[in-house]
C-alpha cells in the first residue's frame, strides 16, 4: 500500500531486459491501465541479486479486485483485492515466518481467513546472510503476497551485518521489502506509518536508533500528533522485540527494555489500542498495561512470533505467571484482528495443531472512545 489509493507491486527476475511495467484492470485478461517504475539490484559479498522491479499503480478503487501482469505481455496474470474504504476490516498478523513446514501450514491457514491486509512484525526469511534464502522465501509467499498487501517491519534476522565483510545492515531487506516510509514523513524504510479503513498503523524499528532525540523517536512523536481519532479511531503499533514478555526467551535485551523506556510514555499518552510484537517464538497476550502494571488506558500487548521459523518454539515461561499476562502458549499459528466498527474489534489467535487451525484465544476489544476516563 502506498497512500490512500495506490499499491506497490514488487517482483524479481533474472532477466535484465524485463521492463518495470505493470498492466492492470478490473476484468480478467483486460488491462486498460499501465504504470512504469524502476529496477534496482544489490550485492551481498559474492551474491548478486536479480532485477528488483518496483511499480506503484493507481489510483485504485477500494474493496475491488484488480487483475494484473508484471513485465512482458507473456507474463502470468495475478490478482489482488484492495482494502475497504471503511469498517469492517480484517488484518492477519504473524511474525517470525521463516521457511519450514510450519510456515507453509500457517500460510495455508491465513489464506483461508479472508483477510484484507497482512501485518508482519519482523523476521521474514531467516536468510541470515545466505541470500538465496531470500529468493526461496519470495517464492514461498508469492501466492499470498500477490493477492493482498503485506505491510512489514524488520527483525533481528534482517540485519545481516558482518564485521569487516559486510558492514551495511538491512541490505537485502531494504532492497526487497520497500515500504511507503516517505509518505509518513519517515526518512527510513525501517519505520513508518500508514492509514487504512479507520485504522492508523505504526511500524517501529527495534534495531535502529530509538532513544530520545533519535530520528525514529522524533518521527514517532510527530506521527502520533498527526493522528486524527475521528478519522482513524483505532491506533495500532507493531515492533519486533516485545516490551512485555514472560517467556524465558529474549529476556533483558536492550532492544526490548531500552525501546520501552524510551517510547512507552508516547504510546500511552496517545492511547494506542494494541501493540503487536514478534521475536519470541510463542504466543502471549497481556492485559492493558502501562509501566508494568494493569492500566485500563494502556495498550494491550500481544506477542505473535509463532509463524513457523526454523529455530523452533520458545516453550519455557517464567513461573509464576505475571498477573498482567492473560494467555500464553508455545504453539505455531497466526492472529486475526477484525476491526468491526469505530468502537469494537475482535482479536483471535489460531494455533496450528495437527495441521488444523484451532482458535485458542479470542477476545473482544472496546476502543478507548467509549471510556470517558481515558479521554486524551
């Protein structure tokens, strides 16, 4: 998604003669519209990427299926559906995907969910410097990513920085997963925001500077000031390293507690509804929290780093369970955030048990708008 009515189409070819052109229309086999973009490549040590094509198409109508083909006339036809103009809207949420059988199972379940937009809080391919894994990951997610907008932010596995050998971080991620950061006033592809159907979504970067006075901190502060809750009554944040976590995995990491110390006040004062994180390979839902205590005006914090990565599940939790932790389980799965209207949304977590999507956690969320004590 790029702005209110445009979509970025990205694809990679080995053929350097492929034009960065997308033809599209609202009927199969008929493409009355066409747009051109640009082509880039990147190098990573001895690896040379294919030709990365990026084309922005639009203006597009909401809640409409478009048929399109990329590059030459002989290219196969794809289709995608644009998000609705207003409520209801459904987000699929999944982190730490990777490329395993569990990943495939998770993606198959998401494909059946009739979602409008995919939100992914970091750790995509788990390439971990082996660049061909980025290519295989692209092929793995192509079916879904070609049909709905995928909005992502980076995790630690996207850094891919090697001292003395490859010193520039996020080379592959920034080249392959270009997000609409400039439209939200950000100067970095590692953090940005967008608005869709009554929801303002902020994607933060856990692995770039976030301290007070940093570019990301200042951008977040300004972005929150611009949010109009009459236009976008729901405010959602995604980041990779969770601020609240009762799993034994990833405790005491600076990316978690440092970012929390820096930015928690900003999110609380802005009345953020919900914060999604990944990183921990398990599921956990907290109550509304502020400063480590239950607070009716704080965000709900959810860890959803259970997409199917090759490192396995994080199955050990701290005992006793903190009072602010409501539900926790180490299983692979995905979440669905169904925003019904300006005041109510439903969150459900679907774990993958025996290749079946099982709804294991399900709550209704009431927006702060109906709670006078939380008025800003």
